[in-house]
């Protein structure tokens, strides 16, 4: 990614609100239901072009396609991998590890009411979530279909940029990490957890290389590094958890082998659902593991009220030379739109720790679906305005 050489540059984490009237399209794209070139050209490319144009006009420097091609379903995974299938849930089973956490045990009434409403985000107008009745499983050797599956997204994004009518300085595409996917795909084939994770890393590596070969920045989405912590019962020791997480970092780096680090940024977060997050593992316990990822830029939550104080971790974490931070300075977890001066204060604070050229303004997580679409775009506008204010301070502009 480009360093902030003369001003604080901006980006975001990925998910954006779909255009009006297009709300059902992301699920169809992710499931591989929309593959006809004519439909992609007539319906998908123009919509993404509008999203591209709005990001640039809002003041975002490194933009994406809205991340409309990713979801958690068998159809999505089968579209990207061979060796996966599904079966009905057995008594006592859940469809993902996210449904059994120590936080859910602590806040039973809150999560009971959330489940009853069928939501994770309490967004006005959202459709209730469908309760899954099947478990996605690995039933054979996991192999990637990356070049074909992600190729449609890449081609549509390129066409959308060309059709947008705006100049795009830099663009990224997110792809999942092995330690995130294993929340939703259960191993019923490989003899060991390590074999399973490295197979996922190998398969995902095809998509990683395709994104970089297309000229885009590759963003690795890995909420799993922090949030597996609360899903393990009984609660592990920090040492035990670090061993658990380290294996997943190794599998990710296996998939990233051979990719230049300056083409990669790594995003971690503690999960985007709107809950108390009192069982989030502190950043200080995993920051060195994150820095082991073969990436140039590290994206993390810093605007969220549960994690804003952790900017102090970077005083001792020692960002390696040539690396950059993309702290979230607007949050997906509140409908309150951050004031640009607050955004600027957050950015200036990080610049004071790691240097202004090594800071990019970002979001805590994806905004699409986590807050109302109007609020999502207002937050991105505040991000851009705050970055301009921070630049005036850091470069002493009049």
C-alpha cells in the first residue's frame, strides 16, 4: 500500500451498503447464482461502478468493490472449494463456533433476545437472520477453485472502475483467512487440525495470488485471531491460546508464500456483532502474532469503545521498519457518527507513536449491514474529513 507521504490517506475494511434496490444481489453473487456475463455486465458492473464513484467522491483513497461476493453459506464455500459438503445438525450441535461463546453464557438474556429478533446488528429495516439447520463440513481433500470463483469478482471490479468515471488511485479486495473460515467449516476428513488448516491455507492461496496478479491490494480478513478466544471452553490460558492461534497464523502465511508483503494488508477485529464484547482478548496478548503475518499494513479496531485505549499497545509493540498501521477511527458498532475532530485526534495520536507516514485512516470493521446505509456513508465522510484535519496538523498546513 502507499504510505502517507504528504497527508493521511484513507481506506476502509470492506463491506459497504448495497445500492438501493440491490439488497438481494450480494447473497446471489456470493452463492454463485449470478455468473452469466450478460447479467454481470448489465446489473453488477453499473452498481459497483456507482459504489466506486461514491467512495472516491467521499474522499476514500484506497477503495474496493463493496465486498458483495462474500457470505457464510455452503453455496459460497462450495463455489470456492471442492471437498466441502453439509449435513443436518445433530442434537446439541450448532452451525458455527460463533454460536457458543463464554460471553453468551454470561449475557444469556441479551443473546436470547437478540436471537429471538434474528439479528446481530439491530439495523433498522434489516431482514431477520435465518437460523441454519445444517453444518458445513470437509468431507474430502479441500482444493481451491480460486481463479474461477474470484475471477468473476476481479473482472467485474476492473470493469466497474473503468465505468465509474473517476480516477482510482489504489484499490483492494478482501479474502478470508484460514483461521476465520474454520469457524464455519468443520473438519470431518483430515486426521489433524494442522492438516485441515494448511489445506485451507493452500486453497485460499490461489485466491490471494489472483487478487495480487490483478493489480489490487490483498486484504486478509481474520477476525478469528482474536475472537476464537471466547469460543474455547473451558477458558484456555494465554499460553495455550497463543499456541492455538499461532497454528492459524502459520497456515495463513503458508497461503501467502511468494506474495510480496507490500501487496498485502491484514485485518483483525473482535467480531462485528453488536454485543458487550467483555470477553474480548486484549490486543497486547496477540499483537506479536499479528505482526508475524507476511503483510505490510495492519488493520484493527481502534475506534470501538472497547478497544480505543489499546493504542498504547503500539508504544511497546515496535512496528517493524517499512510496515504501516490502519487503525479503525470510525466504528461499525454505533449509530453515532464520529466527529471529524475526534477522527483527527485519533489519527494524530497514532502518528505520534509510529510516524505520520505509517498511518492510514480506516474503519473498525465493514460498515455495510452493521449500521444503516445512510450512517455508513456519513461515517466514511467523517473519516475523510478527519484525515484532512489530521493532515493539517501533522504537515503544519495553513
